[in-house]
C-alpha cells in the first residue's frame, strides 16, 4: 500500500517538473503589464508620477503584511491549493484595475494584488524544489530548470511588451485586457499541479500556536545563522533596488520624451537581456564562484548613479542610448540573481524550513522595496528623476559594499566549514561529515 502511494507520488512529482516551465512562462509575473502600467495610471487614469510610486510603496508594504499569515495558510492547505488561490487573486486584481475610478480603489486593488503575489511567491519555486529527487545534485537540477523556465518567460514577456506598447497607442485598455487573459490562463494551468506530499486519511491540522512557534524557531535560525542572515539581507537590498525603480525607469523614459509605442520595444530588449543571462546562470556561478554576488550587485547599484548623471540632459539622443545600455545591465543581473539566490537559500535546508525562509526572504525584500519606492515618490515631488536615481544609487552602493565586506568568511564556504547553527536544518550536519 505504501509502495503504491510512493509510486503515485513519484509520478505526480514528475508531472510537476514537466508542467513547471510551461507555468512559469506565462505566470512568473504579469505579462503586458509593466511596459505600460506607468502610462496607464498616469495618462488613462490621471494619477501623478508621485502617486504611482506611493501606490508601489503601499503594495510592497501590503506584501510584507501578508507574509506571515500566508505562510500559515500554505502549511494548512498545501502549496497547490494556495497557488490556485494566488492566481485567482491576480486575475481579480487586474480585472478591478481596468474599471477603477479613484486613487483609493487603486490602493485597495494593490492590497489584494499583494496577497496574490505573496501566495505565489511562497509556492511557485518550492513546488518545483519539492518535486525534485533529494540528493547533492538537487540544487544544480533546480537552478537549471528554474533558469531555463525564466528564460522562456523573458522571451514571451518580450513579445508581450512589443504588443503592449503598440496596442496602448490604439487604446490604453487593450494591454490590460490581454494581461487579464494571461492571468486566467495561469489559473487554469495551476490546477494541473499535483501535491508533493503523501496525505494520509486523517491529518491533524497544525495549530496556530505550533505554527508561530515554528516561525519563531526559523527567525531564531535567521538571527543565529550568519550565512542565512547575510544572504537574506543582501537579497533584500538588491531586489529592493531592482523592483523599487521599475516605475522610475518609466518616468525617466517619459522625461526623455520617448513615444509611448516604443516603451514596449525598450522593454523587449531589456527582457531579452534578462532571458539570455538567465541561461548563463550556471556559467556565471562556475566562473565567479564566491565573487558571484559582487559581480551581480555592484554593476546594478553603480548603474543607478550613472543613469542619474547622464539623465541630467534628458533630451540628448546620446544620453538616451547610454541610459538604455545601463537599463540593459540592470535587467541582465535580474535574471541570474533571482535563480542563484533561491538556490543559495535552499542549500543546507529541509522541507520544513524552506517555505518559512522563502517568506522571510520576501518579507525583507518587500520592506526594502517599499523604502526605495517611498524614497523615489518623495523625491519626485520636488526634484527630477535623474536626481532620484543618483540618490538611490549612492545609498544602495554603500550598503552593498559594507555587506560584501561583512560576508567574507560567512558565505560560500564548504559544508564542513560552517558552524552547527548554519547547518541546523541541513542533511550535511557537522557530526555526519566527521563520520564520513
């Protein structure tokens, strides 16, 4: 009987691995949305650039709010069921955004959208990781599948971006309708996944007290593990910058008088850069090893400073070309960084702790993204986009350099070089290593 259940579970996991690239291609993020959302909110709905960035801040703070309760829900009803709920909320959010009439409705939509994003963020990569065979090669297999799937998404997103830009000129609502259609498609695909845990006939649900005791334990693990603490803080800073300046890029293009129909083309080239570099994830890791994070982070933050200085002359064609090249650098980093950071955080962990580490990672990155968005919103109220880029770039560069210095001797070590607190939830315990 048990063998039958295990065989069935193996088949279900293989199906998940097969479905995952298809799902991620249309579901990793909102298609048709990001190239035109700044234009949609400012030109179609009539909000100011500062209001749009404040809404971004509210969204990321809402995302932070949802992290802990959502992790509890995932533990109770399973990753597959939660993934379906997350995609349904995505669909409803875009549908409501099409018909909203005032700024308060936008904030409410952002609150619901954040709930859907929080659920998806915890479940998606963990469904793939849980579906892979346990072993030393698990991390490599995961990064290859995840990286390949990400590259498919970037290519598809590039096509969607071109369509979004040109259809926006025809009617500002067309890209949003196409985005809604993709969200519905994601919801349908999410039903195809299978559970990755054998469920017995009677299962005692985890109590709320037990759950928060586990959260408390994982937070203590975060505080005591210098490796985990370094990686999560590093991820928060860099992802905060990458996502906190999304609409700031659009604001820069608007100030440089780039026609709306070309917004999509710009984002196409940016996404192709991310797609190409996603496929290079393993090569980047192999070539730079312990210097990988430095290689990815420093160009991202320094490019913000350069964009600010170059953007001081917004109507220059040469300035536009240079700024576009710097945008390419930022997108090229985004692809491999997300895959590698997920891999680093999943290393030396077990099934029990992984969703909670993911929640902690999302919580901290959301907080920093909210801070960056809020800073941008405040500065746009009295200065230019170029000056805002300079301030964000200088602050983030200082933080990254200080953190890289702190991380020496704490990250990128061999298993036997870590202390017991770093390997608390790992198969590679110090006592097992010593026994050979």
